[in-house]
C-alpha cells in the first residue's frame, strides 16, 4: 500500500499545484468535498495489484480522477477533463523512492445528470517500482 499512498500524494500535489487549474479557480480535493460548488476535481477510486516479472516486482495502479461541473452540457467539463489529463500525464516519474514505469489514460467518461451535477471520470493506469 505504500506505493499507492505515494502515488496518491504525488497526484494530489500535481493537481493542486497546477497553475492553469488554479487560474481557473478549480479546487482539488483528495476525496469528496463536504460543501463545495463545482467546478472542482476529486481523486476517486483506485485499485492496486502486484505486478511481477522474473527479476522483481512492483505494482499496477488503476486510479480515477473525477471532474465535476454544475452545467448539464459536456463542453466545459470536457475542457476541464483535458486539463486534468495533461497534469496527470506530465507528473514526475520519480518521487519519494517510487518510480513510475508507465502512466497513461485508460478511459474517459462523461456522466450527465439533469437533476444534479455532471461528472467526468478519467481512469489512468500506472506501473510502479520502489527504488529503495
């Protein structure tokens, strides 16, 4: 679980520290916010599995980042999702003793809900190894 914790910490820092998201007034939360109005970004579900090869091992990470908007149309939300993807893909590949071997977008989905907010879900996959 250490690899997952390190990746989540780096992901949160990258999203929180991005100048474009900050300039747009986008808050970033490490889980569902108690009382916030969209647009904002949350770190969502993650799944971690052992990843092994002949001479070693690491972890496969599947994680989600959610983008939220109060408008029912998807255009503005897709713009926010594009920025989130840019930030995640540009993350450093080494931090706190963890090295990301690969990192990429697996899927992106917009979930409109006319009664509440529109949600964008970006799912990423990373392979990591500890370097200690």
